[in-house]
C-alpha cells in the first residue's frame, strides 16, 4: 500500500457509486484515490461485471478500478433495494451512475427527487450520448463515443479501416470529465450549499480532446484523415527503427530539430530550406522520416537514447508493462504501487495521479473480493443499523 501524510484531499466526502463496467467506476476510482469514501452498490450474486475483466489467467482489472471502495449488495430493481439506495444517497455528497438515461427514474431514484431530500447532492451521470438530445435513450459504450466524437475516424492507416486504441479511452475520458465536473460542483456547493447534476457524455468527452478537427473544417473545409503513426504536417515526430526495436522522437520545433540534426552529424539539415521551418518539414514529412530512419537503423535503442538525452531532444522508448515495472523513473515517482491481494498476492498497478504536494492520495484498501462484503459495516456507519 502507498504511504502518505494524509488520507487525501477529499477525505470526509461520501460517494455512492451505482455504475458498472468502466465509465462510472473509473470516476469512483479517481475520487477514491483522492480520499473520498466510495460505497459501491453491486447487484447481489455476480456483482459488477468488471470483476471478471482483464487479460491472462488471473484477470486483475477489478483490483485497480475497485480499490479504495466498499461493496454493498443492493438489488436496485426491487423496492427494498431502491429504499436502501435512497437512504444511503441521503447521506452522500456525490452519487455516480452510468446507466442508460431514464434508468434511475424507472427505479424511483430520479436525481431531482433525491436532491429534495439531500439538496447538496451532486449527481454524476455518465452515458453514451448525454441526458438530453435525440440520441439520449440509445445504449452507448466507449467505442461508440470514440467513433461519434471523431477519435476512431483518424486512428490507423489510410488504406485500412479505423483502428482503436488498446484501452477504453472513451470510457475513461468521460469518467475523468465527470470527476472534474464533480469537483467543480463541490466548489459551487461550498459557496451556496446547493448540489447539481453533472452530465458527462462519452462522445462529448472524446470531442473535447479532438484538438482543431472541427475548427479546421469550419475554417477551411479541411478534414483530418487517418495517417498511421504520424500527425499531418508535424515533423519529425514518429517512431523510428533501431537495430533492436523502435524509438520515438519528437523534434518538430525548429530549435529542437536543429539539435536533432547536430546529433545525427548532419547540422546542415537545420538550415536547409527543405527542412528549416515547421511548414517546410511538414511538406516533406515522409522524406524527412525516411532520412531519420536511415540513421536510427544504425543504432541500438540504448545508443540512440544516449544521443537524444545529450542533445536534449524529446524522445523515448515505447514501453510495455514489463518495461514500466523495471524502470527507475517509474519507481522514483511511485508511478506504480504494490497492493496486497488475498487471492493474487501482491499486485503492481498504477499509482495515484495527479500528485498533490500537501494532501496526496493513497490506496488505502484493496478492492473488495466478495460482493456485499462491506454491507454490514457501511450500513452501521452510514445509517446506524446493526446486522
């Protein structure tokens, strides 16, 4: 477990998490990492499907996304379960849910009514298309949001169908924006005492990180297309071949390119009119990448990295999990932490981020292994119930 001088900036906040899979639970993970107490309501029996997700013969994703959480078994489809949920929510600062819009209302858990009992309640609602609009009632997973938000259309190579990132970026973006909205709403509540609803749609979360794709089209009719491992007209910035693998170099600023050219033993490239400016390098992107690749092929990754560090050129190895676990910089910054697990032993996983200087977050408890294992404890502390 991580060690820190505080329990986190959000210590004392109570959060009820009713979501499943990724988007809602990742929002809860973020708040929990920063110190909030997260009570996760799970359906009796199998619980959240995330319990079975991950790869390999020992799936461990649940251990990450459910850390710092308490599991309470609640059947939200029953009147008894709905009543228990209302009682817990009445004590909460934040409610997180990522069901299809209208589901909470169907379960007699309409946020507008919940806020009459608890005016300070902040409700984070994560969904595919948002709580309003003609598509709001549609089912939507992260991949759908990535496609509608524009991400999928520009990922991959132009002669192949759109590719996907190897992680569920649409879900985690929507969860992160939901968390940010909750923190903004907490600030507003500190001034007014009033909570509010945070509406985070998967496709809009993706849209927020799409840079100038819409504005470029609006201004000049330019559509960004799939361009493989490069960004159009941003050069040099690519993964280049070495004797023993690949290495990423980003030298698309004039001064940085001059340092790269010097490291290559070709300082004249920085003043060559074909490559001297950002625009010129962008026009000759493929030509320049080929030239750099010819040079990097003569070096090992270690040799190339030494040259890039000496020349102060932004560059780096393409890491996988094994590399991360062996890297001294990850270790020095606690980018990875070790969490004990009753079934799997000690597990390495990503640490708390972002890092706060005075109120750092912690992994205070491992993920609950049994659905409802904390029901009695939570009901006693939150509602004063015994047994």
